C-alpha cells in the first residue's frame, strides 16, 4: 500500500511561513499504514503568543475593509484552493484515512463557505426598533467581534476550516486556527496557499501543537473576543473553564449521540440505506453519525438481517483515487480503535450480541489502524455503546415497542445534536418534533448544507455552524438611538 510523503510544513503566522520558535516538529501519521507521511512545525507557547499579536494587528486592518474588499480576498482564496483541490484531497486521504470520494465534501464545504458567507453578510439587515413614545429612532447595527481562536476536530479537516473561516472573515474578524494533531497537514497546506496569494498578514494564522502549551495560551489570553471549536464535549468544557480570564463569546459544536428511529410504517429501504451511510460513512467518525439505532419490534428482525447483510458488503481500503469504490477507511489511531473494541466487549459482556465484525480485517497493512464495520444487537441503557459517543464503525441496534418508550430512550443522553426519525404518521412526526431534545431533527431523509443551521442542545454545544446564524458568533450588536427634533 503506497503512501506519499509531503515533506515538512511550516506554521503560517502574520502572513509568513515560519518554523516553530523552538524548532520542534511533529510527524503526521497515515492511519492506513502507521507510517509518517509528513512533518509539521510543532508550535509552542511562544508561537501561540506570536499568533495572538499577529491576529490583533490583522483584526485592525481586516475589520476596516469594506465587505466588498473582504469578499475579493475570500474569493481569491477560494480560487486558489480549487487550483490545489487534488493535492488537498489526497493529503486528507493520507492524514486521516478518508476515502478519496469522501474528501470531496471537505473541499466543497470550504469553498462554499468562502463564497456563501459574504453574501449572507451582505443580506444582514439592520433591525429597526419602534419607539412607543415617538421621541427617538432606534436601530441595531452589527460589527466584527474581534480576534477569533478556532479549535478544529480531525475528522473533516478542511470542512471544519470552512465552517469557521467563512463566517469569521465575512464578519470582519481575524482568526487563529488550531487544527488537530491527527490531521494538520491539509490545513498547513492552506497556509501555504495563503502565503502564495499574499493574503493580508495576520488575518489568518495556522498552528498546531500540544494543547497544554498552545490551546492553554490562546484560551487564557485576554486578546481573543471569540473562542469557537469543533470537538469533544470534554475538550469544550476545558476550553470554557480556561476562558474565564476575560469575557469571550463562545461557539461550540461538541459531541453527539444521535438516535436513528425506524417505525413500522417507515420506507424500509431508505431507512436501511441511510442507517448504513450515517453509521459507517467516514468510518463512523462523524458527530452526527447514527449512534443508537432504534427499530420497531414488528420489523426488527427483518431490519437487523438486512442491516448486517449490507454491512458485510462494505468495501474497506485505503481511499486513494484509484480505489474510489472504497466505502470505509481505517480508524484514525490505535487508541481510537482500542476504544471501539472496548465498547464491543462491554456490550457483549452485558448481553449484547455481536452480529458482524468486531475484528481487524485481513489483507491490509498490520501497521495500520484497520477495523471491520461492526454490528451489535440487543443494546441496553447500561452499555457504553448506548451512553458514549461511539465516533467509530460500531453500530448498536435495539428494538422498541411504543412511541413513549422510544422517545424516552432517545432523549436518555447528555447529548443533543442530531436525531433521525422514519415514519409516515403525521401525528407522530408532530409529537417527536416537539419532544425530541436535539438541535436537529431529520424526518424521512437527511440533508446538510452550508445554508442550514447546525447546532445542538445540552452537552452538544453552544451556537451554530453553517447558515446565517453562524455569523452571530462573530458579530457584536450596538443599539443606536437618535432623538427626534
């Protein structure tokens, strides 16, 4: 299994590609082979401090540009990214095991965000507030909040960049992007693109390094006005706790534990296909994955049989371009794969049945982090597979009898990001729309787009990615009241 080597990539700070202050480097490991495919500059505290000062300076410049001028730069960056599309997609395949076909979504969302958000910003309207005594006029105006720090998850390296970069730049903010240490390569390559097109210095800064040095320095600084992230709930709690050195705006898309509910009157084939796609796409490493699959008892056996059959047909492999029929790549790390096996062992020890998978597949590099797509039936509420965000290729399936029962089961989680229901009963749809405790409820299908809000309840986050609502994280409001003569 052949991998590419991307050499050494530098930090991008204050409009320049630079080495880390202490000269340290980190290897980027390909999860398909366990081999190093690149080295990236490993940022430390001094680099984080340099990025903060650069972003502070960049904000003063960028926030004063007109939206027309900001848009020109954003579209210039979009064009430059599209010119390097294949290189960026291949880098994502190598750094986190994404299939080549799957990498298209990252490029699409990043480039869409750079084009869509200037238009969304243009369409924001000043709110006029009536004066009931007719003595004043009142309006609300929006202004850029300030320096943004963005912490990104590894599962969609460039999609996540787009979700933060688009609204921040359109709003007039400067930004410091800290990608995950698992998948910094493609984001560092965006830094090279920014350098090549001479993007205004300090407006975008990119660095990765140990959270204890980099994230702590950024989060505890009083310079950032906004902290935004895509990641785990545990990390989000740490960021919130560390942020209290000053009052900052927070935007967080955190963990999920999505229920996927299939009623007896559902479109069976559609429900099966989407349950497969939402569980095993991106090797299950998606915050909106179908984590807990609930199937009505009258169709449970039929559903389980079909689900196991389709799971067994999924092709596993390294997602290079010549292998476009691959559906599932490796898990991102040995640690994460070990966690999958622990979830399976826990479920089986508590009465669950391993229906398929649960092993390391043969015929693939032993040094990679490969795992068969896995199905466990008979899930119960005391299992880790029910309680924890799986974030991997293990599907947990259980039956239910009544609407009341499955509604209680679905809501029995600390998370509240995505949920999915399949039924043609309109009264049931109305009830579940009202009572499901999730920020997203998708009925009889699935759709995600840059213009659709993405946010959660409970421990799944604060605010929204995507849509015009995302702009609110990067703007502050002023009330302007003028006395009438």
